[in-house]
């Protein structure tokens, strides 16, 4: 289901919006505004997820043993890679 809302925009912003629609970047004003709001909501979700990760790592930081194992596995994966000789 969708809901219609009223939005007031300054003339300059509306002009920019109309130029985007005229250039074909969006099918309509509604499409442009909906796309912008979807981007804002997605950015907010990413920000929330980043905050949750930060909080989780702050509560449960990696131990020195975990970091050493991550380093070891990284080096091992590079060493096992079938690199082509380029020189």
C-alpha cells in the first residue's frame, strides 16, 4: 500500500528536481523523491548496522590470539594463491 504526502520545496530545489526529470534521470518528480528517500533510509540502516558492529566489538574486542590467527591465515592464503610470475 502507498500513501500520498504533501511536501513543500523551495523553488530552487524544485527547479533542480525538474531538471533531473527532464534529463531522464527519473521518470517523474515522485520517482525522484521516492528514490532520494529510499537512499536516505538505506544510509540510515547502514549507519545503524555500523553502530551495532562498533558497540559489539567494543563489548567483545578481539584477543591478541584471535588477531594473530587472522594474520596467520591471511599470510597463508596469500602464500597458497597460485600467483602467475610476472617478472
